[in-house]
C-alpha cells in the first residue's frame, strides 16, 4: 500500500481540511512511500516512536501530533523527535479536533457508544464548531449504574462531582480538556457531563448548576478515537494495524 493512498483516505474520511485547529492536522512527517503496517497512538512522543520502530510500523497515526501551528525551533526534544522519525523513515499523521468530533469514530461518539448510547445531538462549541455529543437513554438510569459503566469502559479511576440528579438520562461527552463545554451542557439539560482533565473552575459552576460531572482522564478519554479509526483503516486497506498504548495516568 502507498503512503499517499492512506493519507488521502484519512484526509477525506476525517474531513481534516474543514477544521480550524491549533494542530496541523494531516501528514506532519513524510516517511517511506510503501506502507505495510500502521500504528495508532494518542500522543506523538519518543515512547510511541520507539515502539513503532520495534513493531515495524511505517506510519503512526496520532491524536496529539508534533506540529501545532508551526515549529519555532529544532533543538532539544523537538530535534530528537524529528530526527528519530526521519532517520527511521517513519511517517506521522495527526488528527486532533477532526477525531474528537467525528460522528462515527470520534472520541466522543465512541465513548457514548461504550455507554450503550447513540450520539444523537452535537454540542460543545470549540474553534467555531461543535465537537462533543449528547446521548439519551430511553429510560433514566441510576447515576451509580452509569458511573460503574464509566469505570469499566473508560477508566477505573475517576473524579466525580456528584451535584446533580441521582437518575441520569441525558449524557454529554467532550473528551480531553473539555471543561469549556460545561455551561453549554447545563443549558442543554445534560444530567451527566463526562470529560477528561480536571479543571478547578468547574467545581463551583457544577455545584451551583446542579449537574453531575465526571473527569475520566485526558488520555483515557482519547484512546477511543484512534482505536476506532484503526479498525476502519484495517478494514479498508491490506495493511497490519496495531495500537500503541502509552498511558500518562492524566
């Protein structure tokens, strides 16, 4: 399989050109043209790069890439990362907001599906576009039941702000650093808002608004998109695919 074929497919499938993003989405580093194995990971980091070389990957597809708006200098960590990829002829493809917001393989849609929900409403405006989703249970479920599913499917270690109803029907998700969407979740009558990173300012807003909030970890909430995209690529092309898990615990 040729590199340009995979890149063109990803660009089109994820609609990367339609997004205004701090991340330079798309092919960030160009390696060898022939691709036999594609690695998927959350972060572009040396641990991922070394593992990709070890397993014989020709391209790495990540959620958090190396280039965010541009490169100011090539020294230190930046130099070592670029040097490793170029020396080993490994390509790097990044998909940030396009992978958060994708209606089928996106982080937020996939998290809702893991909780037995369908992403029926979009919300969470960021950079001018909605990147999160809301799912609605047919019948309300006990909060503790839903939290147990979150622990089982996303992350066993949660921080929970239990300020809302004890029964949950409307669940909103914005993965990663999604606390910016809390006010909108309140306006949209969400019973449980799930995001990744903790944000101190959300505590009093959640308490005074009467909404339940779960911080399930930035990394843990953003493995879903790359894993789902991996399954799509593996089905579309005759290439080997593998997820490289390098959890940060954050």
